[in-house]
C-alpha cells in the first residue's frame, strides 16, 4: 500500500507508520536530519504528536517534521531532542 503524502504551504509530508493519528498539529518543529531517530514516546509528552518525513518547499531541504497538539510539548521537545 502506498503512503499518501500531505502537502501544506510549507512542507510536503510523508507520514510515519508509527503515527496513531494523521493530524498535522499547529505547533511544528522541522528537524533538518532526515535519518535521525526521533523517539517521541521516551519524552513523555502530554498531548498528541505526529512525526513526518518532510521536504521543506522553500529550499527543498529534506528532514523530519514533528507536530504537537500542545505548545508546551513543542518546548519540551526542543529542549530534550539532540540528533544522534
């Protein structure tokens, strides 16, 4: 089965098969490391999150986008995440 992409004004997104929801939430972080392992479960975030492979349309840079239901989860992710 082919994965459907989601296009926004900023990104072309490729959903992770680990996502439990397909929503693109308001709070977003672009991680410019397309092969970095992002384990959202170990961060114990309070709200819903989604992870996408991504192409940033402004410069065609590949990476990953993490979207968050809660702004506090975005801040926690930015504080805790370091690419491997």
